[in-house]
């Protein structure tokens, strides 16, 4: 719950087969407190377990997707407690347990942990107002939720090094050029576009979608050889599904497929 007014820190909405989780701490630019991360994790796992939902969207406000982990909460932390409880790292990694596709719909600031959260999502859609950065160096720390690793894989060493060492932010346009985001859309259309994308994915074969996500993540996380072997196993196993037979029959019968969605 939010500090003020007993409001939830993460509000959820359903739009057809799209589940939307909206970060709701506007007064702190959606700073990612422990309580917010716990609510976000619970919302994501609930959508993941819900057969009516096919894809998930995380978004923030017009001004900020999230301006990072909560600096007020972090400022008095001290080693070795930081090491022993790892800032409750498990809360930050709940998103990695979600099998359905997760889309980050980013408007405004996505900084520090906010940029890291977006990078943990499967697809990043950016409003033309979005700004991405890893400004931790200004606080005397470095990124701690994957920023030095996922950013390098997304944008390459040169740009990642500049961002991490200097804290410089990227505009939405620069982030798109650098392959940090899939697409930039006008801010007014961000949520509608994200829902359209989530609904499109959510209408496809759930098992094929989950395996496609796993296979692409293998490219990000393993060697080429291991990734290709993983892809092959997933590909072959899809021939044990009704959705493969339905998808191919529908193509040949020139009709829309009716995938099993639960
Ligand atoms: N934490 C707490 N409060 C924040 C905040 C943050 N990250 N960002 C903004 N706020 C608050 C401000 O304090 C201010 O509150 P009041 O003063 O009104 O009470 C309110 O939001 C509005 O912010 P500003 O007044 O500063 O607004 P401006 O438009 O002037 O500036 C800004 C916007 C985004 C440029 C600025 O707020 C800013 O620089 N914010 C901090 C950005 C930042 O440094 N982010 C990185 C934080 S470090 C880990 C997990 C996560 C992490 C690490 C490890 N593990 C699991 C191990 C992540 C670390 C980080 O993200």
C-alpha cells in the first residue's frame, strides 16, 4: 500500500488478454521501494498464473516509468548487511520467473533500477518522452540490478560504458537507435500501443509464446551453441502440442487459428 491515502503502489488493470501493472508512486517518480517491488512481484505472479491473461505490461506515469531504487530507503544501508540480505534481491528477480511475455511501456524517466527493470522485461516500448539512464555513479555507487550487464548486451560496450561512467541519459530516439527499445511511439499512444501488442501476443498459442520467450532469452544468456541446442529442443517439443496442429491446419484451411489459451 502507498504511504498516503492507503492507495496501492501498483495498480492492475485487465484489457482483454493483456494484464497491465501500473507503478503508482507519482510523488516519488515511482522510486522502487521494497514495498513497491513486493507489490509488483505479486501482481506479476498473479497475472502469470491467470489463464485469461496472455501477456503483461508494466508502465509508470507520464513523468516517470521509475526514477530508480528508493534513495531514501537505501541511504543508511551498510555493508555487510547489504551483502547478507542483497537488498532483497529476490524481489527484484521475481520478474525473471514470469513465463508470459512482459512489455515495459516507458514514458518519462527510466533511471537506475527503473532502466534495469525495463531491461528485465521482454520488450521495451518507449514514448517519445522516455529517457533512459544509469546515474548511480552520481550517488557514489554502480548499477546493482543488472545494469552493467544487460545494458552492454543491448547497446554494446561503448555506449554502455559512457552511460554507466558518466550517468548521461539517452533520449527515446537515441535509445531506439541503440537497440535498447523495440519502438518509439507518441506519448499519447503509448498505453494503447502496448495493449494492442500484448493483446496480439496474448491471442497466440500460449505454449509457443512461452517457448519463444525462453529461446530468445537463451541467446541473451548462453553461448550460441547452447542456445541453438535449446531452441532445437523447444522447436521439436512444439510438435507435441495441439496448437501446432491447429495453427498449421488453420493456415491450410485459410481460416484463423483457435489456439488453446489456457
Ligand atoms: N528515490 C527516492 N526519491 C526519488 C528518486 C529516487 N530514486 N527519484 C526522485 N525522487 C523524488 C525526489 O526526491 C522528489 O521528492 P520530494 O523532494 O518532492 O519529496 C520527487 O521524487 C521529485 O523529484 P525531483 O524534484 O528531483 O524532480 P526533477 O524533475 O527535478 O528531477 C530526476 C527528476 C529523475 C532527474 C531526479 O529526481 C533524479 O535524479 N532522481 C534520482 C535518479 C537516480 O539517481 N536513480 C538511481 C537510484 S540508485 C539492487 C536493486 C536496485 C538497485 C540496486 C541494487 N539490488 C536488488 C541489489 C538500484 C539502484 C538505483 O536505482
